[in-house]
C-alpha cells in the first residue's frame, strides 16, 4: 500500500531527476553555443583572409584559382560542423534515454511491488488474476526492451549513413586529380 512517505520519496526522486535532466540539457546547449562561437570566430578570420586575397587578385586566372581554393575546404568544414552538432545532440539524447530507461524500470518495479502488496490483502482466489497481471507487466517490459533495441540499431544505422554522406559531401568538394601521363 502506498503511504505518504512513499509518495514523498517518489516525488523527491522525480524532482531530482528533473533537475539532473535540466543540467544535462543546459550542458548540451552550452556545448552548442561554444561550437557556434568558435565557428563564427573562425569564419570571421577566414573571411578577412579571403577578402584580402581577393583584393590582391590581378587577373581572371588568379580569381578562378582563388575561388576554387576557397570552395574546396567549405564542404569539409560544413560536414565537420554538422558532425559536431550531431555528436552533441546524440550524446544528450543518449543521456535522456538512459534516464528514461531507469525511470521505466523503477516504475515497473514499484508497480510489481504494489501489486504484491495488494495481493497480500486480496481475497482468496485472486491469484490467477494477479499472475495474469504480472505476466502482462513482464510482456510489456520485454516489448519495451525490444523497441529500445530497435531504436538503438536505427540510431546506429543513421549515424553510419550520416558519416557516409558527410564523407561523400567532403569528397565532392575536392578538385579532381589530374590524370598522369
């Protein structure tokens, strides 16, 4: 049977979890802000260099060469930035998933405990209904675990595809190699 102490304890745990998740979310935002600040600083410095280089161009051939030299690393930089953002988001998502899994396991444990307590006070003959309820809870937990595994596999596949796309994009911006004679 749930007592006021059980309710207060559960509430305290939930509040602590909420604050923990808030701290993790803020840490993720902080990492994104740092990444964006560093990206902005780098972009500003590179733009200044490129502007100076463009102002010193004397003919069209130099301009085309400068243009190609500027474009080539752009794809790599965009892919790198995207990977960093993805890594930050993935780490944060993994932290949230871990907390959600722990909360679900704890809720299941408490439900089974409450069910066991209720059985002790239940009239004779309710054992089959309780057993059916416990089986349903176990089946639901197994289904949840299967879904979590499928989501993890899908996430890993998405990560592999993202890396492949980023590599392809970076390679597409590289100038073609000259044929050897």
